C-alpha cells in the first residue's frame, strides 16, 4: 500500500508541476458534479483519504498551485468503471481536454484527469478512486488544480 500511495503522491506532484500558464473562465470545485451515490467523507472517517488530501495540498503549495479537494465515500462494490464513465461524460459536456498522463489504473488506486484553460489560467481536474485498506470501503477524491 505504501508503494501505491507513493506513486499516487508522485502523480499529484507531477500534475501540480505540469500546470503552466494557461484563458477560459475558472471553474471552482463547486462546479464539479458529484457522483450520484457519493456521500461527503468527513475528516477522520478515513485515515488514508485524510492523508491524501493533506499531501495534495502540500504538494500543490510547494508548486505554487491552488488545489481544491473534496472527499467522498462510495457504497461498497461501486466499480471504478462507473465512476470513470460518469466523470468522462461530465467533462465532455464542458471544455475539459482529456490528458492520458493523468490516467492511472491499478488495484490500489485509479485516476483520470483533464485540463482546461488558456494563457491566463490553466486548471486540471483529477478524479481518484481507491479503497481504504483499513475498512475496505471505496472512496473518491476530486481535485481541482488552478494556477
């Protein structure tokens, strides 16, 4: 699990570093749809989710990028394919461009991501899906990086 967490954190650092000067009106985390069966995950409900959110904020801050993060619990048995399909459809209805380098799929954690923007402000949206190794419950992390 430690290796997968390290790989995920490296991906987050890469995303934050990759956001360069980018002109569309910014979106906020409130503009990002929530997966239908997702429930807000309160601080303290998942040690791993809390650690990820904290690590994302630290990595983004070191790169001079703003990161807005939302954590959600998902019903047991929720497949990554359903989450991925939902967010792919949502992104297609907006001016997000899919980024293959933001996609990672493994047994431990899966991500998919998009970018948008122009010369004044680029943003990246990353959806991450994992199971808490302590509880076995799936959770969802929505991260909106903004320059």
